[in-house]
């Protein structure tokens, strides 16, 4: 069952020696919504489980992942920015999509300590879109950001049957690498790395950290955003603030919008199911 922000909850359970743990690791970590989503669901279902947020430095990532193997009361770990790609080399097994993307956002710890990785960012994005009334099939999409979350969203959009996909990133090398991966996996789909106008797009997604916190930054130039059509569905993966500068602009333009917290909530069931911590509801 997917955690529900609007559900009534019981008082938090006391953590004790029998409490089963899941974690979320990244840096920074204060903005993530997963702990409140999962812990609310655990409490409302009277489960002796808790999710811990762990803000870890890059230098400590490898020994931390190795520590998970012996953490016997830990079911698994959600992985967020900037470590979705870095953790891949430290795991024992990857799902097919995680192997293709070289990116992981959830790890399951097996009873013998083996660590299995998957990436459900794309599934969560598509689920959130459906909940907002947007279906990606046949649509023309732009994904801004070719890192871990952007790659996963782009891959899932291709699987969902978009008619054309464009990619943009501050790193031309990263953009081209993702385009090459997708062209190999989906050879019939038009994939572009050139964005001259937004007028033709049905979906515009910011899958980069731009707009996080109080930066006030926009992921595209003002010249491009001037051509943002009111018919577009505009999504952002940033969770804090909930309404990013891009989403505020899009909403003022009359676009339908999709927030980072909506995506986080939509994929919570997928994350929990993979770790064996919740029952999956699609």
C-alpha cells in the first residue's frame, strides 16, 4: 500500500530492539520526503519499522555500502542525489533497467548480505503523471538533466511510448551519453539533443537539481521559457520547495504541473515493495 499524506495516523511507535530499518542515503538529505511518507505508513499500519535519513559524504559512501551487508535488521536503502550512479559499482546484482542506466535508487539487502539494486524513478514519475491526468504515450517530451533521475525518467518515457524525446543537460558529454544509450535501446524513436524552442513539447520535465532550496534558478533560459505553451504538462523532481521557480512560471502560464513530492509519493510503493517493506499498489 502506498503511503498517503492525507491519511489519519496513529502516534509514532517507540523504536526498540526488534525494529526493522530502512534508510535513505544522499547529500543533502533534509529536503527528501521519503522518511515522512514511509514512517507515516508504517505507523498507520502498526508496523515496527522505521526509515532513517542518512546524509553521508562522498568519501564515506563505499564503506557505508559495505556496512549494509552486515546490517542484519536493515531491509534496504533508498538512494538519492548525488549517489545513484556511484553506488552501482559496489552492489552484487542489478535489475535489467538499473544495469542499462548504470543508476540505482533502491537497494535490497538479502538475508545472506548480498545487495541488489534497482531504479524505480521512472516508474514513480509515470505514476505521478497518471495521477495528474497525464499519459505519456504518443507525447513529445523534453527531459532536462541527464543524471541518475533524468536517465531513469527518459528511459521510462521511451518505454511508455512517447513519440519523440529531447534531452538537455549542462554537460554535453552526459547528454550525448544518455542519447546514445536510448538510441541503442529504442532505435525507432526520434531522440534529439538540440532544443531551440519549447512550443512543440507536450511534456517538459526538470530532472536536475536546479531550483532546489532558495536559489530561484530556472533550468532553461528565459528566451526558451518565453515560448512555453499553456498546453504543456510541466514536471519537476525537486522536492523542496514543492513549487519550484519552473513550476510557478508554468502554473502562471496555465500549464498543468507535477511536483517533486507527488513523484516521491507515487513511487513510494515501488521502493517499499522492492525492499520488502510495504505491499505494492500500482
